[in-house]
C-alpha cells in the first residue's frame, strides 16, 4: 500500500510545481503587461535654479501642484535615515511587501482588537499616493500586488525618489523638496532635527497637520511624538535632545514658492520646454539686486511716462549671464509687464558707435587723435543731426565718440562699409539684425537697426574681453566656448575703451558729478529717434551691464534720453557689483599697440609743414598712412605777401610760412556762421601753377539719385543747390554744357531743374573737374526709391534719420 502511494505523491508534486511555475509566470507577465500607475509619469514642477543651485523660480506642475522632482542624493542623509527607520526599516531587503512587518502588525492588531499597525512599506505607501483607494482589505491586497510590480520593474532608488517626489504635504504641496521650501524656506539638502520630525509627521494626516494656525497644536504634538520615537531608537543625531526639538516653533503657514527672475524663468521655460530643472548661471545676489533697483526706479520713471525697462548683467570674463530683468513689474498688465524686455529688439541709438570706431582703428582708417568734420551733410536726402541741433566743426575722432556726434560716424561707417559692420555685429551675437545685403544704410551708425538688450550685452562683453566674442551662456550645463573668436583686435578694443572712459562728455550722469563713476568703467548711452528708447551699456573690470528703458507700445517720452534716464541706473548697477575688496589695477596695454608720431594738430602722419608733433598710441599693423591734409607750407614774398614757387622766387626776398587749410565743407560752415580762417595767399603774378590740385568732389546733388518735382509747387521754388568739396578757391559750374556761374568753393550755386537727364560739371581754377548725370522727373512720375527735390533742402528736412544719435 505504501509503495503504491509514492508515484501518486510524485505526480501531485509535479502538478503543484507546474501550477506554481505557471502562476509565477502569469504574475511576471501580468507585472510587465499591466501599466505602472499613470501618475508616476506625471510631470513635476519646472524649477529654474540660480548658479549656486538654489531655486530661483518654481512653476506649478501641469496638474496645478507644487511638486519638485526629488533626488535622494540631494536630500539630507539624516532625513533619509529617519524616514527609513520610521516608515520602512527593511526597505532595501523586501520585494514591496515586508512579511515580517505583516506578521507583527497582525499580532498587534489581534491583541489590541483594532487596527494599530498597517505594515505598509514605502513602496505600498507610494502606490497609495499614486492610486488612492478606500482603506479596505481588498485595497490592501491590490496595493501589495502593485508594490510587488513596482519592485520588479524599477530600482529601489527610483522607488525612493518617486516617494520623495509624490508624498503629500497638504494643500497643493507634494514631495520633500516642495515641502521644505514651503515650510522652512530652504531645500531638503540640509534639515534640522525638528524639521525632519515635522516632515515625517505631516504625510500621516496632511489635511490636519500642514502648517496653518488651526493645525499648529496638532502638528507640534505629532512632531514631538515622532521625535521622541526616533531619539529612543537612535535615529537622530547623538547630540539632539527632545527638549530642543520641543522648544522649536512649528511653521504656522506655508511660504510662497520662490518666484524670482520671472521674465527669465518664463523665457527659459519657452526655450527649454522639455526640462524640469533649468540650471542657470544667474547669480542670486546680482539678480535680486537688479530686480530691487528696477522696482525702486519704477515710480519715478512712471512719472516721466516711462513704463518699461530691462537689465542684463554679464560676467564678461566667463561669458555668463548673471542677471536678467525683463521689466519693472511682471504683474503690470496695463503696460505689458510680462513681455520679456531683454529679448525684444529695439533701436539702440548711438550705442553701436564704439564698434564702428573700433573697426575703423582695426582697418587703419583712423587714429583716435585724427581730426574729423562735424558739419551739416546730406547723403542722398538723409541728413543726420546732433542731439542739440549744433555742430562742432573739427574734432578728434575720440572726442566725436565721447560726445556722440553723428556726422563723423556716418562718414566713418561709409569708410568701414555698412555690410562689413553688420556682418561683424551678427558674428558677435546680434542675430536680430537682418542679413540681406543692402537692407541697412548709413543711418545704421546712429540707430537705424534693432538689437536686443541681451545681444547688446554680448557686444559690449566682446569689447570688454579684448575683442574676443563668444556666445553668452545662461545655463550651467551649456558648453562654454574656450577663448571665443577675435572680432576686434585687443589694441582697438583697448583704445575704444579708453575713449569710453572719458568723463568730460554729455552723457555723464549729472547726479554722479560729485560721487564719480565706478572704477575702470567704460560706457556709452544711446537714444533712439523720437525719444522711444533710452540705453546705457558699459563694463567694469569684471561685469558688463545693459539698461534699456522705453514703452512697449512705442509711446515716446521727452525724458527717454540715455544719458539722463538709463545712465544713472547703469552706474548704480556697475557700482553695486564692483569688487570692493580688490583695488582696480591700471589696465595693461596690449602688445599689439605701439606709439607713433603724428601732427599735434590734425592727428595725421606729419608732413614737413607740421611744426608741432606728438606721440600717440596706434595699432602696430594698422597705422594710417595718409599725411596731414591741413598744414601747407607756402613761400611768401615779404614785399607783396603773395605766394611764390620755384619758378618765380629768384630775385625776391621770401620766407616759408605754414598755414592751416580746412576742407571746403568746414570753410562753408564757418562762413555761414560768420567765421573765417586765414587762407594761404594767392600765387604772385608771373608764377607758373605747380601742377593740378586734388579734383573737386560734387556733394550736391548726390550721385545716383532721381529728383521728382513736387506737384503744385512752382519749379522756380524747387531749386537744387550745387555744392562741391574742392582744394581750389573758386569753382565754375556747368549744366548740359551751359555755363551757370563761378562761385567761391565755400558757396553754393542754385540751379532750377527741368525734367530729363542732365550732365552736371564743376571745374576749379587749375582745370580739375568732376561730373555726374542727374535724372529729373516731372510731378506725378515718382517711383519707389525716388527723392523729391523741393529745392533739395525740403528732402533733407522731410527725410528724418532713424535715430537722433543722442547720448
């Protein structure tokens, strides 16, 4: 009998084993076939962090929670130790259900006659948070199965991270990081013992224990009870005593989440929509300081009709953005407060002149001491003016920059080349500029183009960084450019910064006249045409800052002047971020600079007629070669005072004298203001002319223009001025071969136009000449690009520049 039973027992064992295998296989298949809890994939809040890792701005999650993704490595080890001891001491040894805890809970519940222990593991609690169910035995079984599924498909670290992210803390707070910020104002990286006990107490009954005045008593009692339990089991630090924890106040309210740098946060969120943590290079102290300064300026600016502003601060040594302020007040709906001002392209006024200056130095077109003309000029109907409506005559190029004169820089841009200038700016990061050839004209010198404050900060950072341009970084994990690309030579950058450090200039803030400027600061201001934008940009030894003020609806304000409105804010910013611990050292001179001898008066290379000379700084490889055009040496007959030359000096008593000869445009401008400069004497009778002079150049009408007669205006009232720049004293004008008259080179001759093509010719006393072809169209035949005549000055007055070029 006994022997007959063993085969049946073996068959039964095999069947049971097969059933268990099938059951285990079914469980495994189910564990992988059934989706994990859907909330596990719920996106957390996006957190923008400062450079030091602290939260700058926390957004609501898509389901309107403050839920910050937790990293166990970034959470206080003391809290993790206390959590595991309090909630699940065998967390790393069970598979989702702690069998020993279940047996212990069953015995305790039977002895007590009620449920006093649930034996829930952290994994089971996570399931309950992700999939809330009624507290029944059936729910407990489902939670156990789902916990086993989680353990099979995810790691212990992932489970712990999910628990730390989703654990409820009352209201719309979830997770240890959000709770730490809302309860204590800091992250969960460092938690005091009383904070650890508080964070363990709230999730047991979130609605009854989250910080609020009604919950304060219950929260304090639960915290102290948990602290006592942890201390008894040595789960807190050895030097902590219960009395210390009990004496600490529990939080009585939920703090607002960090909402600093709102414009930067919104902008970065749009740029990086897939990221839940955006680690920026923004410096907490500098960002808060810039926000405070802008808030403080808001009321005063509003009284002046200025409602919008932006600030960018960059560490130009590292190419990192340290502060971004997009407006005075993010919540100012009446004035577009949420528009990200630092990323809005606006006309920069004169703020780009330093780059024309630097490029001209780099190409050997000029030296800082070179005299340039600042007199009225017209460029095909475009007539730039200075901010005060006055002209300076002859000034050095360095003074023209520091005084923000317009005509010299329009002329200089013509020499540099508009396309070259725009391409250099684009390569240096000004991507708002259009790349189509011919899109910009000479008015770009004084603001007829648009760039953003962030782009302008990159340009000035290039200037401060010895001309090396590199893309600005605003994320800590962005790859950093090693050295950047050389856009401007170190020498040209140095000479440009030197010009921008001058204090004897109209854009020096008046309230800084006595306190002075921050050490080693170079800066430039700008005002767009029509007083719609005020700019100030500059750098100290380490930081570059840009301030923009204006109105997003383009409403002008007479007080929108770079020097008066934006300049003081720039100085306050650079002063506040200056390193006061280290005295600023004199700026070392770059090795690509040397000293050269120039004419002390003109700044050009000296000729024999230049008696006074001086030594100035110049680039080693780009020294201008043009000789001084202003000084002329003339042999003067002592008896008659007339000029002599080798053909007529014999038998006369003469001496060599030096005269200053100004360009025709300067002489004309002086004559209009009843001022004259002594001219060299005329050649004595009988002296042969010593070769031809420089040929004249026609200034008006400009070449390549089409004149269209104005309808309804008599042709006699639409005269065209004939002007030329010439070395000779007298000029003769011809139109279509017909002699019109002879005038002094400083004077203009008026011509009454008629429809058709006309040949205009001018000759000087030596026979040198210049000519051009001009097309005149009758009234009503205008096409795009034509210029009206209206006596030609009418076109000048109606064609307004795109910017005033005001400082």
